[in-house]
C-alpha cells in the first residue's frame, strides 16, 4: 500500500519538466498496479466467501405485502439453495421499521452477535436511523462482484438514499420513480407540466384527486410538485429550515387553485394508492399515480385496470429513489448475506424481477455495459402499453421535507 505520495506543486500552468513527467507517469503506473492488485485480491477472496456461505441460513427481512414479490423471493430461495447451498428464509414484515426496532432492541440488550436478521430490504429513514446509530455491518457493497454492474453514473439514486450517502453500507437492488397514469379515452393529450396539469384539472372538475397524506403516494405527489417548482433544488438536499414557507409556497398555491375542481371538491381524498386506482378503474377519476413505472401494466395484467390506461411523466423529471439491501451489525452470517445479495444483483435475477409477469420492478443495472447475452434478457421483456416515457430522474429531498410537507398539508386541508 502507498501511504504517502510526493507533493507536486500546482502553482501556475507551467509545463512539467521531463523528470517530473516521468515521475508522474511512474506514480500513475504504481497506483494502477496497486489498484489492480487490490481488486485482484478481492476477486480471489470471493470464492472463499462463497465457500464459507455453503450450509448457512440467511434470514431476509423484507416487506411481504405483494404476493408477486413473495413468489419472487421464493424463487430466489430455490436458486441460492441450488447454486450456493444457502437456506434463505423470507421473514415477512408489514413494515421494515419493525425490524429496525428489533435491531435497536438487540443492541440495547447487548446482543452484538447472532442477531435475528441477516439481510434487510430497506431505504429512506430506516437506513438513516441504522446508519446514524452504527448498527449496519460493513462497508460491504463494493466487495460484491455484481455491484460493478450497477448504473451508478446514470442513476445517482443507487448511491444516495434520501440524501444520505450509502458509503458501502447498502447495495442498490431496485429502482423506482413517480409515474402518472391516465384514462386515454378521457385524456387525449396528457399534460406534462404542473401548470398544464392544473389547467386540465380546472377544465375537468371532479376527474382528478390524489391520496391523502401521509399516504406514501399522496406525500410523493406533494414532493413531485415541490421538486419541479422550487427555485433551487439544491436547497431540498438540506434539512427544512425557517424558509419552509417561502420554498413551498408554489405547491400550496397550486393545490389551493386546484382544490375546488378535485374529486368531491377536495373535501374527501382516497386513503391510499390502491384506493385511488379503484377510482380510476371504476371511471370516477381519470388519473392515478404509482412509484413504479410498470405498476399500471401489472394492474392491467391482473384485470384491475381497463386496457385503455396509459402512462406519462413530467418533462421536468420524475422524483426517484432506489431500494436497497443492508446487513445488520450483528448478523449471524454476513458472508452468506453478501452471496445472496450478489445473486440478487445478477443479470438473470434482475431481469426476472423486471419482468412484469413476475414482479415488474425496474433494474438498477447498466444494461448497455452487460454482455450481449445478458442484454437480451432485458430487451426480450414485453412492456405493457402504460409504460411511461423515460426522462430525467430527480433525487428525493432530505427526509425532513417529507414530515414537514405532511404536517403542513394536514394543517391546511386535513381537518376540513
């Protein structure tokens, strides 16, 4: 390892001397050799990690609110048992915060090894809580070979979780973005700017609504408006401050102008995203939202939405995030958890997950960098007619904006 590098003057723009140029070239080669050696050493350790994982059990704590997802995890369990001799147990939770609370309790009880969870499906405030408390094992994500396939350059949400850098303590597993869906028989030319959408709402009273915050999709709708309307998006990467009213004023003005024309005149809001989708399916409204661009296609496959539904995005960009895998500090078998995570990042597992007939969860892989055979796994996937157009992705605001928006929405509209 190189502990020190020679100091090279940066004063002025003088051309380096021949000796200095040779020194820089030699230093660059030495650094490259050290980097290559480190990568080679890590590659050589991976087979040993896989060998140590054989015969182990991994307790995967993951949300279980969707049978398609549960079936996918069941398939993963079969594959890792067959290929690596690992027993994968899906610990089904309704909210991963339950597991976070359990890990916190285990630390308080002094249980620093042999914990109850080995792998977590996690993101957002739950990750921030565990990271801040020092309750995550790692950093480990860069040690997983398939992590090199992640599209970290094209999709920055794979490295930043709700403004919190992952720093190798999480491994991106899937991507998500706010998407709009509409009845194409009622909306011939979908508006793709907040102002144009407001004009459509006012021209079609009663045909638009959104889930009541703090529902996740309802709050995401508020954040989507905010990131498109704010003067300085960089401000949203920092915690809420005394300027909250000024920063969010455009959102409340938009909602105030649109509220009289909402479904039920804005006096009543659907309780959740599924409830909003039911209103779209029954023809009571013409719009619905999801944080998965393939969600409407999945619903049409299940017969939950009519075939005339289509998808769109705001031209200014879609609010986006990734969901991740993390390993608790006291995991029984962190090596086995890494092997499972590496499999979940494999092109075969990611393509199956992206298949709308299986799950329909967007991949985090850089498809263009894969082998031709692996690229075909993705290009062969059939997309339904409600797939929104692609566009820029916008990082989530700091988590404090979520809470502040929910409180202000409730103060303004929730009690009336």
